[in-house]
């Protein structure tokens, strides 16, 4: 994506279902789980590079021995840093105890990270500084093993203020006003209550320490999650481990954030993406299951597992940006969906270039748009096949013309390559744009100057700044007649509040385009009306009822907004166009998005149709913030 956007995050849960000694004997190393977890996280590092964390719980170690281990890192390569520290810990412990390297009992009593229950997290920070304290997993500690809770997640909550007030009403004193803390403390509170409920049920029948084991065997994690999550509003895939070894991954009722699992007789594993599981365990894709919305995969202290509904599911609205951009395209379903996104753009592209393929060069902005580009090329080949068939059936009299028709292929070139990421923050404002422009490199002498049109495919056009400051100027040096930027995603019009770092309406070039169109056509009264409605809704607590910002887009067609975006991203100097080539922009339509990704209908950033009431509150508040000049998140 030329305008990089971020999102939270990547999760892993790994449960060894057999005794620790089994893995040492079978695989010849005490690091079996460490190696598997590292691979699962490395294969999802695309999901978060701001930080990483790992936590591990040992089962049934004697009292007095540490049974919870955790490392977190905000190093520039956090996954490597975390696992480097774990490996050093093993190396140090075994340096003078080589005879114990294959003794599970000794290892678990003397070496950290030798447990059976594992959690991994990859962070893309959308809130809070990039500090170690903002890294998952988070730990809620107690001397009662069954009250310990370790949590990590891929989530954002839209109603943190309400959740915070709920904690206060329960008598708690939360240490921070962020969704990570409020979520963990709320689940922790009801885990405490569940402990107390089971204790009250069995006290007098059993005595300590046996009572502690009875409590652990009878804690109802499904009940804890139901009581904890019923007033959550957001998108989430949350992974949790209790101190006694039970674990869970809970998915929001609309299935917004992804979570997949695989199980055999040795492991239960959950990850945000299927290819990570496929690679780590060589599982067939048919064996990797999606956790159902509103359900949690719960693994008990003995390694038995199942999916349990903890909240009523609603219409499934899983995030389509996972399919367009975030998740790896090595997932076969995602690969085919992205190819279809490219294929479905062909009619719009042909119309924009007046069907003149002889004088059109096709390329893409590396590297994540490559799969959609393949689909686009296949669509062009299909078009040419139909043209060849028509030409032959119409009757071509001359061999030369027939040869030309049969041999013609779309002109495909690698025009744009990303070079080194220059440290543009160290230069002054005057020269920063020039530095940014050189982040990308281009291929010269393949474009016929003043003749060819360039069609360049991108995943999405979010802010448009990289196109304006860098890519369009760079492409213009090739001296094409026209540059057509094609987005495989529709126009991003509204903020996201369920995990993607797109929270401020002013950042979206499509939103800026609509404001300019309203101004040009004397319709600024609509802006004032929407602002008045949004302010009233926020002040009266009714902001969840309706997305008032949708009214700003209603006077204009999809194509009108695309043309204004093209005008906005066209580079200027001293208010004058500073580009020789004409610029056009093509966006995917929402209808075609749903054709390409029929099972992933989350489209609120394109349509404003949010899956939960909190989305409406966020978009209304975001617009109020924009109108009042407040540069803050709306949730």
C-alpha cells in the first residue's frame, strides 16, 4: 500500500497436549514449543512490528517454583529479540547442567519457558507510545494460581469510557484509561468472582490444598467470558491464559477480527492467519478451522478443547481489509480473492484508456498489490481473447492482420520499485519532499514519451500523500501522456475503530475530495447541518443511533469523487499543476468488492455501515473533532 496504514495485531496460542517429556523424547530438544511459537510469530510479523511479547505457563510445578514466564520487546526486531533472550536463558541454565538437558522435571523446576501453555503477540501500535508497558501480553497476578490471568489481543473497543466506568462501579481502581487495561481487568474481575463462586460451592466439602485443585477443575471459562464481554463494543480476537493452565481465544460477535485454529493429538494452536499454522505444523488447509463469531475456543487444564458460544452472534462482518491488504496472500482463499479484485477492475480500466491497449503500459506499486495485478492481467487476457475470437469470426483477409491480432499481449512492466527507506525525519521541511520522492525508484526507457498511458495498480489510496509527494512525480519523469492510478479497494470514506489505524476523517483523501466538491457547488450548508446533528448526538448520548457523516457523500457519484481525488493528488507548485501527464484515479466499487470477497462483508470504512452501534458514535465524534480542530482519536 503506497500510503501505509497499520492495524492491531497478531496473536498466537499454543497448547501442548502431552507431557513436556514427550516432546523432548520425540523431537530431541526441550525447545520444541519455543521453535514452533517463533515460527508462528515470524510468519505473522506483517501484522505488527512495533513490539512483540511471549508468555508461558507451566502445569503442575510444585509450590515455590515460578510457573509464569513473560518477555516483551520494542526492539527494532522484537521477535528476534524476545526469542534470543529465551534461548540465552536455556543456554545459561544448561551450561553447567548438560546432564539435565533432556529431563523435563528438572527443566520445569529450574528453567523458565518450559511450560505447556504459550501465548505470542505482535503489536502494531495505534494508541499509546511504543513503550514496553504497552506491549502485550498483559499480566494480572495473584497468589491463587486460578486467579492469575495473562492476556493479549487483536482488538479495539469503541466504548472504553463505559467499560472504565463499569470497573469503577464494581469497586476497582484501574491504573489506565485504555482498552487493553479495561478489557483485562473486566475479565479478571469475573474470573475472581468465578473463583469465589466455586470456592463457596465446595468449601466445607474439601479442605486446602485439595480445594484449590477442585476450584480449577470447576471454573467455567465460558461463564466468565459471557459475564465479561456482554457490554463490549468493538472488534476483537482475545487470547487468555489462566495460571492453572486453562486458555481461550474469544472472537467478537460480528467476526470482525480473524482467528483460526488447528488441533491434533499433540497441539492445539490458534493464530490470526492460516498460513502461519500451515507452515508451522504442515497442516492441510481443510484442517484449519475459523473460530465462529461470538464463540471462544476454550482449552481446559487437561488439553481438551471445544468452541463455546459466550455471546449472541450478529451478522458476520469480518474485515475486508484483511483480504485486500493485511493478511498474507499465501492463504489460497485470499490469493484468489485478490486476483478477483484485480480482474473486476478491467472494465473501468479499459474505459479510462479508451480501449487503447497498444499504447498502455501496466504496472503495480510493490509489493502487496502484485496478486491483484496478476488478476488484472488475466482479465485483460480474457478481454483480448474475446477480441481475437470476434476478429476471426468477422473474417480477417490478410495474414499480417491475423498475426497481429493473435500475437498481441498487454504491455506489462515493473516500473516502480521501493528502494531503501530513507530517514526523512532528520532533514528539514524544505528538503523532506525531495527525500521522500527518492524512497521509490523507477525503470526508465520502457515508456514511449508523450504516447503511452501508464496504468499503475495499488492496494488502496488512503491519504494520497505518497502519490502526490513521490510516486506521481517519479512516474512523470518517464514522460507518459497519462497516468492512471488504480485502487483495488474502494474509496475509504469513514474511520475505522475496530483495529485499523484509520481514526481521523481528515486523513482520507476521499473525505477531502467531498469537502472540496461541496464547497465548489455551494453546498457547505450540508457540512453545517451534519456538524449540528453530530454535535447534538454526541452531547445527548445518542451518537450511536445514526452515521450522520454519510450525508456528505450523498450528492456525488463514485466517479465524481474519484475525479476530485485525482485533482487533489496531482502535484502542484505555487498553486500551479507541476506535472506534465494527465492524472486519473480508478477505485474499486463496493459491489465488486463483495463479489470478490463474498464471505467477508465488513465494509464500514467504504460505506459507513458499521457493524456495531459504537461505530456510529466514533464516526460522528471524529467529524466533530475535525470541525473543531481537535487532532485526537474519537475512541
